[in-house]
């Protein structure tokens, strides 16, 4: 009796998980399918799901109209650079808060997290003026710095959580053996927290890749990433759904492939320290 109840519960949980997964994935699937339709088919009512005349015309038009490789390279540089720079700054900060905490450590962490609740548009105008004065407007360096600062609270919080699961006695033993602060962080702490650091890298790379607000407001042409590439297919004359879907598919394809191949590492890192 107990076994049948357990089996029934597993079936229900599996069906529920698949239903939620398909519900979340459906917009992506619909975007990909729409990218292979003509503009007339894309706006047809009722919508046509699989049974339509498939075409690669939209991808050809997108390739002719835009330099996809340049947008892709900008996205890689900006997302990768902001993530690496954020990790370099966050590891010492998280180490300090995890192993040398003060009375205000929790307050600092909460304050850092509270900055994520600030509406981005509230600081856009002053930041825009600063970028003009410093010559950082429409540059990869400027956007890399902004995205690093935007995601830094998340990076610090994640690393702080992972570092808290590492026994402090191990670091004390390294100090007793004569390890310097630099050696302690680089050769003792970092190797032990590789799953957590890897998942932090992956998650923040995805966040930086998908960032649209700052990329659309602080870039124009030279440093425009793939989010700007997608936005360029919305025009005053109307919204070209099929071409917009093709551009969106080309923009999300690299990050989907990265997520697919690194999903085990990402799950391992996100559950790091959950079971002692």
C-alpha cells in the first residue's frame, strides 16, 4: 500500500514537473517556430503550429541586414568581461564577510541586495552624463563596468553562501602552515569552492547576456550587443514578427547551447553545500 502511494506521488510529481517545464519552454519554442514562417503565416489567425510552409528567408534577411558576428562578439566580450571582473572583486569581499565577519556584515549584505530593488531608470540620467564626460558612452568598457556593478550584489551573495559552507578550520590550518592571505584565497579557498564559483560565473554570464535596459540606453552602434540586435527589428512601420523571431533565435541560441552543456555544473554549484 505504501509503495503504491509512493509510486503515485512520483508519477504526479513527474507530470507536474514536465508540465511546468513545457509551460516555461513554450515561448522559446514558439519563437523558434515563428522564425521559420513567412510574415503572413506569423500573424495568421488561428495560429499555425507545425503545419506550415517552412522557410529560411527570415534568417537570410537578418544576415543581409545586420552584421550578426559583430553583435555576437560584443555580447561575448561584455558578458564575459563583466562576469570575470565581478568574480575578481567579489571573491575577496565574500571571503572577508564569510570568515572575518563584523557586526555590520549582515547589514552590508542586505544593503547590497537592496540596491537590486532600485529602479534602473532612476540612475540612468546621471550615469548617462558621467559616461559622456568620461568618453565611455557606446563602448564595451563602459557597458562591462555597468553590468559588473549591476550584478555584483548577486555575485557576492552567492559566493558568500558557498564560502560559509567551507570549514574555517581548513583556512586556519593553512595560516598556521605559513600561507599568506593571497595563497589562502587562491590555493586553498578557491579550489574548494570551484562548483560554487562555476555556477556563479554561469548564472551571471547569463544575466549579463540577457541584459537589455542598459545595453539599449548606453550603446548605439559600436558596442551594441545582441539585445540591441533584437531591438533593431522593431520599427515605426510595424513589428515584423517572423524576422524578429529569427533575430531572437540567433541571439538566444549561443546561451541556450551553453546552458545545455553546462547544466550539470550549474545544478551542482547551486546545490553546493545543501547536503553536509
